[in-house]
């Protein structure tokens, strides 16, 4: 409720100045990951003109490389032989809406806007040792990302409410899995009326580790060679200490 009061206060001022189009929580926010949690909850909110309007929100995570394997039967054994290498595939994708997608716009309109898992561009894959076309690798990649909770489509979970004057408020939330990649998550807001997109806005979220875990992550990314050397030394030192303890306590 505090979010609604905050938006309402701002919109009372805006309504007195100019007609409202699409207002969102535009401040880039830092979302911190705390170790040991089941996921990170993110809340999105904003305002639109009242009337027969609907919203679709798209969240796209930082890119990462992906590899898909083709399993073939070879002398009675299933082996991974052919491979498909993808560069800069979104590590997370989520699309939210105020109604079922096809009640907001036609499939053709959604395709033109690139909205939906099937419309998410995956880029040209580098296929090796396989005669399978990329379209089949693409379908399998989308399916696996969906099954792992990285690609999501959720219809009807954006809450719309009336606000002051001719202003409507919207709110929704989503959960980032605990294995979500750190970095920029771009949030795109599409406002629809009578099946057509009439307004667009964008914001971003910076997902990062919290506390000591963040320091380790920054060190590992800025000094990977030194981090690797230290990790090897520490693991060897730990093994040596454990072996001494087991010997002195006569556990081995």
C-alpha cells in the first residue's frame, strides 16, 4: 500500500500539469542477492491513463553463452556428438500482462513487437558436427530454459486499479531464481488500447551480490588469474590441515 500512496501523491501533481501517458518507477534500482535465499522478489509499479487500456511488461536479463548438444545413438550408446553454440542469449526472460496476451493484442501484433518466448531472438548459432537445423536447437533451448525457470510467461498477474482523476495505477511482482546471473535486467513496459501498442517505457534493474559475497564476486571478475591461484592455494592448504587433524586424532 505504501507504493500506491507514493504514486498517488506524485500523480496528483502531474494531473494538474499535463495529460498523463505512461509513468513508471524510472529510478534504476539496485537489487541485492543475499546468500541462502530461495530467490529475489522484485516489485514493479507505475501509472497509466484510465480507460480500456492494458499492459504487458517484459524483463530481459544479462546475456550469456549457451551450448546445446545433439545426442546420437552410436554402437548402442547415446553420445553427445553434434553441438550448437549460442552467444549472448538472455539468461532470463519474463513477460507479464494484465490480461491473457491474446485478449490484449493479436498474435501478429505480439510477433511484430517481439513479445513472448517464441519471439525472443537467440542469434545465429554456430553448429558443429550436426545436420540438425538451428530451428530445432532453438526450440530445445527455449524449452530447457522454460523448464529451469529462466524463461517465463505469466498472464494476468499485473494488477490495475483506479487512481486520482483520470489516472490508473498498476503493480506487479516477479521472482528471480537464486541462480540468476548478476548484471543489468532491462524492463520494458508496453501500453495497449484496442489491440494496438500506444505507449512504451523502459527502466533497468542492477542485480548484485550483497555483503562479503559481493566482494568475492568483484575480485573474481576483476582479477580472475589471481583469484584462481588463491583458490588453488586455499584448497590445498585446507586439505593439508584436514589431513593433519585426521592423523593426530587417529581418524585414519
